[in-house]
């Protein structure tokens, strides 16, 4: 019989040169230092796999579950769990970077997936910005601006506010700016090409490594904004906003205000980013609150969320 119990997951924390303490102050996590930049919340990537903390699979990694219990995920027949959910604390500016697509990563990064991702801005300081795209019209112009260090002319910046959403296909030049907390949904990949890093020095006293040639090879030139149109749907007890439906993932925001009933067919990844609620599945109830992350298995059937909460929910 297919298990319908939600799988709650322990996050994995990553210290970063640009990290801070927002994951502790905003989400209540016990973080290992005052320079934590990433919470890998739902991950089956070997560089930071999540561990199930409840039920019959407690103690197993998400990698093990994907391999040993494929029915939980609809018997997908693929080697790799496709998605990765993170929370990022950009206490200072992240490096300007770009990610390869599947074909380039498979050839150049030992079979790794490419990396298309998206961001939901959970919080940011007044006047916060992101780098999103560039102004070069040709590859020659792109390379010339890099060689001259004309970053202010090359890079395209946007002001952001809490609640904003950005779809970041592979090939998009991007960087999250100082004072921003982001929930990121991405392909399960850890491949990043660093184009510019403000001449920052790493812990070894050396300038951090750049990947100029690979960045030029995979960047979309000229830049074009992806065409996405968020769709809102009101149901009893909730407002559902579907931000994006792509070849890699569908990402939605669920704003719960009361009691909302859902039908679970595909397996779902859920992250509570505000408030608290009660999740009821197959007659069993589970309290969920800000900072909790879970997977609902394939064909969960009818379930409810009751309370006041905001979740980011994704699936393939």
C-alpha cells in the first residue's frame, strides 16, 4: 500500500562568504555559524542530501528514498531526484554568475544536470536589487565589456520587493543583492559559473576563482526576459498563485486563510515561509510552521491545510 504520510525533512546548511544569520533570526534554525548563506531544504543532491525525520523512513536520505521507494514519486524511472529547494540569505552581494543547460553540463560537468532556477523574494531591505541579465547585443560586445571590466555598463539591475518572483533559465546572468532572503526552486544541480565577484578574497587569501570562458560559452546573448504570467485562483480557504509551469518545474504560492482542501496526485514539495497551519492527510494531522519543509508522496489523495500560512509548493 502506498504511504500517504508526509515526509518532513531536516535541512542542510552551507556557510558562504556572503552569508549571515537571517536563517536563524527569521526561520529559527540552529545554524552552525554567523555566515550561513544556504539552507538546502529539500535536496537529493550528493553535496547535501536531506534526511527524513518522521515515519517509517526516518533516518533515510532523500537519495535513498528515490532509489529504494520509487512508488512514492510515481515510479519516474530516472536516476536523479529532479528538484532542489533552498533558502538563501544574501547578507552581502552574491557573485554574478550563470548556469549551464542540461546538454552543456552533461558534457562538461561529469553528467550533472543543468540549472534552471526561480526565486521567490521572502524578504529584502529597502532599495534591494538583483542582477538579472545584461545589456550586450553580441558575444563580441559581451566579451569586450568583460575584458574592460565595464560591469556597470554590462550588467542589468532590477529593484526588488518582498513577494516578487523571478524565473531564471539556464544561460541567464544573475546575482542576488545584499539584504535579501530568497526561496529558490531549481533543478538538482550544484554547477555555477562565476563571472564576476567584486574582487573578493576567499579564506585562503586568494581572489575567488572565476569561470569566464564557461560563462561566455553558456550565456544567453542578447538577454531576453522569460515570458511568465502568474495566474491566481481563489478556492475556499486559500489563494493559489501559479508563478511558472516549465519543462523543469511548476512553482506556486499557497496563501492559507482558513481551511483549504486539495487533491494530491503528483508528489509535491512544500515549504512554509510564513505562519502556521495544520496539515491533515489520510486522517492524520501534522502541525506545520514557518521553516518546515515536506514532501507529499504521489497519489496522496485529498488533504487539507487549516490556519494562516504561506507556502511555496512545487512539482515536476
